[in-house]
C-alpha cells in the first residue's frame, strides 16, 4: 500500500512505496528552507528543479540539479534550500 507523507504544513509531500528495488519515496517541495533528519542511510536524486543541501560540519550549501544524487548517513540533521518547486526520489538503505 502507498503511504502519503506531508511535512512543513504541506510544503513538502511524498509517496512511499516498497518494491523489488527497496524502500523509496517520491516527493515534491515548495520553495523554502527546511531541516530534515535521517533515521537510516538515504540516497536522494533530484528529479526536477534543484536542492541546495548543507550537511552537518559543512560551511556551505552544495547545489544538486536534475539527475544528480547525494548520500545521507543515518542519524543526522541537514539543511535544504529550495528556490523553485522541485521533485526528488529517495532510496533508503539498512
């Protein structure tokens, strides 16, 4: 069954699924500044738009655009800046 997730008063929404490729979410973000936390290792791929990401210990944001991916370790909080509506695919790993 698909699971719908909504965060930041509806500014971020995603659909979660489990299939042969594993646990995934496909989501969209409105323009804004967000702080997310991870409970397990993740890999995010930008589907459209751009995400500016700042990981713990980094002093600058890194911009990821359509087709680019980045990995997030488990148990962290990270900052995301979004300047236009953007979409992403997130894969989760144990």
